[in-house]
C-alpha cells in the first residue's frame, strides 16, 4: 500500500480552545489509484491533504508512506520526501513571475542536486508530457491560466513522484480550461500516476475512480466512483 493512514487525529490549539480537524481517520491508497477527497468547508479535507503531503504531522495515529512511518522522520527526511515522493499542484499555480516555464519545472531537480544537463532534459520531457513543448521559454505573464497550471503539473511530475497531490487544481480556471486540466489528469492516471485530488466540486471529483467524503473531521463514506466505473465499462464495451 502506498498510503496507509490509520486512526489519525489532528488537533489545533486555538487560544484556550482545541479544534479537532481530524478525528480517527483511516484510509489507504494503492499505487496507481485516482482518489478524490471531498467535503464542505471545515470537513478536514485540507488538513488531510497537508498530512498526506507531509506538510504537517498528525497529533495521534499512524501514517506510513511507501513503507516508511512519517512520524519517525527527521525534518530533513520530510523535506526529501516532499521533494522526491510527492508532486504538488495548487489552485494558485505558485509560479515565479520572472522565470521561464522550463526553469520553473527544473526547480525541484535543482533542489535534488541533479546535474544541469540531465535536469534540462527531464524538464523538457515533463513539459512535453503536458503539451507545452512550444511554450517552454515563456514566462507566466505570457501564458494563459490553463498553460500556467500545466507548467505547475509538469513541475510536480519532473521528479517522478509516487503521488501527484492536487488541491483544487481548477479553482482559478474557467470551466473549459478546467475540463482540459482534468482531461490531463485522466491521461496521467492512465499512464500509471497515483493522483489524490482535493476538491469540493462534484464535477471535478467525478473524474476520480474513488471518492473519499469527509464530514466534521471523519470519513463519512469511501467507495468507488459509480459514475466513472459505469463510463469505463461503457467505453470498454463499445465496438471498435
């Protein structure tokens, strides 16, 4: 199992009060899965995303990522995990304004100590994978919103991470561009990438093969996405 979360709680101290963001959450995800985590504001989905991405640590419970207990890792080991094992895609793109698309995608490889020639080749390949070969020398101001998000996806993929973790990846995009980005995620999952998608939108979650729904810091339900399963079966049964 790639992600093995068992009975996790997360408590924040807010002045004199304790806020229980997660209460006894247990969830597992295998390599190659495409999972959407859904829930209303305050349900705990952002907290769960931060824990999966090793951006935060649980107050109690166990999180084993790719065979390693996260709670036992040092700060340096956690930083390495975030760089090597997890590719992040955020709603706000998080691109540097004066840096070309190619240089943006190279950044994780710079932090990993990859030699210049190799990181340039790998960054070009990542941009090609998201359909941006002809835009690699453009800056963010010269790119559309959808192209900027594709750069962010390429940057997330360049280290060949175990997990692609996307937080509301279409939140700043119009519906047509959002559909294009979700089609890209669909293709990446078909190629074998593990995707965890955090969203509050049903139409975005419908792309995933499984939906985990949170409510008040607990898993309300966790089951295959029936709409996606039916669509896949229909496609498979269609005549050639």
